[in-house]
């Protein structure tokens, strides 16, 4: 669907500033709703069509959260939503603060399903009905990269201050290591894994243990986190149901094994994980430093550009960072310049007289991206439409059109970013580009370009909640 645009009277700055307050308020509301349920679920049969599937989860980037439009999102959200849609069920979500609270609520019979990034463990299988799995992970010991020496062997964990989320699979794994090795100790903490990773980044504790998918997401915000070692060879995340819900578990497993379930898993992987590039400490450390030092100088300009064009401010900020690292005086050897790195021809067409003026450049760049976006078909779904618009910003609309035509000829979907990621690099392949209208292009560049911008956008979006609107 087309990107949501701000109405003229909306104050976009207040929307960003209030995003955390809204999310926190909704979290409290959902938790209150969970507490006010007076009658536990006693009917063990699956809900009838049109009825409600009651789901327990927790608030995190790898489970369930509210996106920039205050719309529910997250891997667990998308998987459950697809499962529920397949059976014409409504979904009632209740958020809890920790894994232990989720499991306790499930044990109390208040919910049909727990979808909260839960590792399937034999110890849990005895208390709950196992649902389908959906994500492969390993458990990782995470410390601060400045720790010397970093523990690379199990024996080197002795004497470390290690804290992990209470009643978690991590605690179970560490308890096994405590019984097998001398000197290893740990504490269980009621806080979430994400919060404990932040504690490690701030050097308040030595190490914690986290699933690899959580580390992959959180590490971009705290680049000083270092994976010291893997503690497991491989585990799987999945759903759990109360004892006695075998019929519903079977339905969930059948959905998981269906073509629709497989497609949903792939979509979730692409949306939330696949674009996250291999960890680059130097790049992410520089990004986080520049968020503090440079972004406040331009934040109001990005927010104003969102109000006027509908292009999200965090996306524009990520685009500008990819182009210039927020340097308004940036100049490339090819003549593009400014914070948005506009060519002279593009700037002239947009009425930008001075590309080194950040206000003019950001306004021009935002209008140019909006134009790339608007020229794509209204029927093209998001986020594919935005990714193709970014590719057009990078490589030019003509080359994107060439690649879309080539995609059709190869039996690919020209409106799918996943398919276009495979086709765009063919613009540099002499077997294909001679037959295209605009000829050769470094078609692999927009693929990496979009990937990096998506990565930067996640980090910037989280930071924008806290940044001042004007630099003091």
C-alpha cells in the first residue's frame, strides 16, 4: 500500500518525540488487559472461525513491537497474524515483561499460545504443548569488546560477572556449565535480554547470554558488544501452548508446513533479518557517534521534509548518512555533492541552487526520492515500493526500469524486491545488459545500497526517540 503521508496540520516532530510514550502506554494497557482477565481459558479446542486467538508475547525487536506508525510488527507478530488469518481468527495480544511471565501466564491457562522467541527445550516440553518451530539460533556469550582477554573457551568463563534473564534457556545452559566446570557462576536477572546486553555495553556487567538473532539486531545499536563464543551448536525458536491444546498445536504445525507457512517464514526472515549485513564494528561505531554529534544539527530538516513529502524522516536520515555521513560539504570525484549527494542536473531540476546548503539539499533530496516513489505503480506494495525508489535514487530510474523488464523476461516479479535483488546485478553482466535500453550499470550497487540504508534506518529510528530536536 502507498506510504502513509502526514496531514498538513500534523506535527511530525511531536510524533517522533511521543513514539516511545505511546508504545509504553500501549504496553501498560495491554498488560493491564492481561491482568484483568478474570476467567482462564478452559475450552481446549481451537477457536471457531471469527473467534479470538489469545496470544502471550513480550515487547522486543525480535518478537512484537509498534513500528513508526504505531502499527504492530515484529517476527512473532507477523507469523501469528498469518496463522490466524489462515483460520479467520482475530488475535488478542498481551505483552509481558519477561519470558518467565509469558510462560507463567501460559501455565495459568490464560492464553491459547505463547509466541515470544521461546527456545524449544526438553524441560519446557514437560510443562507445555510444543508448537511449531520457526527460527534457528545459537546461544552466544556476549561481552564488551574491550575485555582482555575475551573468554574464548568455556573454562575462561570462570570468575566473570555473568547475568542472564531469569527462567530462560540461558540460565538452564549456564546451570549445566556450572555443574561441569569449576569457578563458573552466574546470576538470574528479571530484566530482558536486550536490557542486559545494554548493561554489558555500558560495562556494568561482564557478560550475558543471548540468542544469535537478538545479538544480530541489538549489536548495531551497541557496537562494542562482542560475541565471545557460541554456547550451543544450534537451537530453534518456536511456539508453546498449554498442556491439552494438542489439536491447536497440530493446526499450527500444519500451517507451518504449508506453502503459506513456508512463504511467511521467508518473508519474516527477509523483513527482519536478511538485510542486516555482516557486523562491521568500525562502521556502526562511527554511525552511533555521528548520531550524537551530527544528526541533531539536521534532525529538524529531516522531520520537516517528512511533513512536506511523506518520505519518513528516519529513512531520509539513513539515505543521507549512506550518501555523505551527514557532511553537508561532501564532494565526490564525480561531482555529486552535499549532504544528499545530488548531481548538478538533479539539483537544477529540483530548483536547488546550492547543493552545499543542507536545508536546500535535504528538501531537494526528499522531493527527489518522493518523485521516484510516486512514479512507481500505486499497486506496488510496501516496503518493495520504497526499496525500488531507493534503488532508483541510487542508480537511476532508467536502469531500474531496464531491470524490471529483464525480470519479466526471466520469469521474475518486477515488483518484488527479493526478485529484483537477483536481477539488478545482471545490469553489469555482458550476457544481459547489451539488450537493455540504458545498457551497462553497476547493478549490484543498489542492492547493497538498499541493504545498508535499511540497516542504518533501524539504528537511526531508535535514536530519534531520544535525540533533541534542536542542537543546544
